[in-house]
C-alpha cells in the first residue's frame, strides 16, 4: 500500500525499521542523519515524517549508510521479546545500533520494503533479504513429549493385553 511513510502507508500494523537520510526535524528531538529507527504500530499511530518519527520511535541510532564504498549490512533480530538491530557499513565490524527489551510483535509476519525521497536523490539497492527461524518453538517440543508419552502408554497397554491373552490360553 503506497503512502507517506517512506513510500508505504501510514497507520500500519507491525514493526517498521526506517533508514532516514535527511533531517526534517529541528529542535528538541533533532538527531544526526543518516538515522536508523524502529517503531511498532498497531494501526493507531501516525508516523510523523516532518518530525522524523521521533515521537513514536522505540529506539534509533546514527548510521552512515550513505555513499559507502562497502556493501552495507543490517541484521534485525527478534528473540525472546528482544529486538536488536546491528549494522556493518565499513566491511569490517558489526556494531549494535540498538537493543530494545519487552517488544511484542504481532503474529502473521510479512516482510516489505519501500522507499521514497523528497528533494534528495539517493540510490539504495537491496540485494537480498534472508530470514531465519532462530529455534524450534516450545510448543513443538511439548507436542513431541506428549506424543512420546502417548506412545509409551499405548505400548504398555498392548503388552499388557498380549500377556493377559497368552495366560488365558494355558488354562
């Protein structure tokens, strides 16, 4: 859905990670640019582009991803309700941009990428997006344990029935 939030709709649902190259905000919430920030929205919050989203951001950091001679890498990790964004813009070291605890993301994940520029003209190419499930969900482990218990119980009942049947034949 097209819209005013870097090319995507406002009042979105989910996590937004924004790479902002131009400072629109001057004053109390001013920060250096280029800037990387994150926002979780349940569809009720407005991303204020004129104020660089500073009033609704969870966290952010300055990240010099413009004009780099190296490929730029970003790792967004969500594990155990902790959101971590790490960056590698110099081709050498990964640096933690920010880490936020107590983050609850909505279910039904989708990944989208959008871009928009005002008077500036930047060219950013996304070469790849890789996603990984970090670990087996706990409910699968619980189901496996229950399945093993059921198999053992059924096996014990079958063995017991077979023993009762073999005893009756000898009388």
